C-alpha cells in the first residue's frame, strides 16, 4: 500500500486491508501509519472530513504509546490537519509534541514538518514567532534536500502575503516552485 501511495497516490484498498490485519495482530503503530496514509489519500480525493477522522483515529491508537518515529509522524500529520481546519491552538499543542519527539529521536524531516504546521498555526493567530518556525522548517528541509521545503515556502509566503509583504511572498513562492521542480 505504501509503495502505491508514493508512486500513484493510490492503494487505499491495500492500506485498508493492511490496517485491519495489523490491528488484528495488535500492531497498533504500523496500523496507525497505514491509517495516516488512508487519511492522506482521502485528502487528495477532497474528502476532508474522512481524512481528518482517519488522522484522529491514528492518533488515538498511539495515545498511550511511547515516543517513536510513527507517533511523531502521526502527531505531525494531526497538527497539519488541525492547522488547515483553523484549529490553531490544538495544532500548536500537538505539533509541539511531535516536534519534541522528532528532536528527541533525531528525525530532522519530521522536525521540519512539525515546525511548518506550528509556524503556520501561530502566524494565523497573530503570533509572529510562527514566521521564525516556518523559516527554521525551510532551513532544515533545504539542508535535507526534502520536498518538505515546498510546503514551508508556500506557507511562509502565504503568511507574509497576509501581512502585506507581497514581494517577499512571491519570492518564496518562486523558491517553492523551484524546489518542487527539483
């Protein structure tokens, strides 16, 4: 399912089967990862409520689990979805937990992901520290040559456009486009 997700933005049926099989054998962590991918696929199809419910279900599965790569990924994804849904305080709280885990485990790309959601959520509520979070996210992602930088450029550009700095916003959009083209 993961390979089809990455290659084709498909594989929902395989991921759903994997989720059920993994839950049946008690592998909550890998099941949660499959559920996040199901949420991403629902998002791509425009099914935002289904996507959010999937991500929330994945987080609930790992609520009592210790820190791990998958838990940081799930919480980072939940933060992103809540940021998009204008649940900014919750996005900041959950994103901060994902960031702490990613830092603790040395997962730089997940740090960039969490910082992006935290930064956009902070900026949306008028906390300009969010701009620094977004800049830090971009710096980490660029150092890793990660496509996560694209999201950072777009989100920082949007925040700056909303603050009236259109020149810098358009520069960031151009950098994001260039990063996406590889």
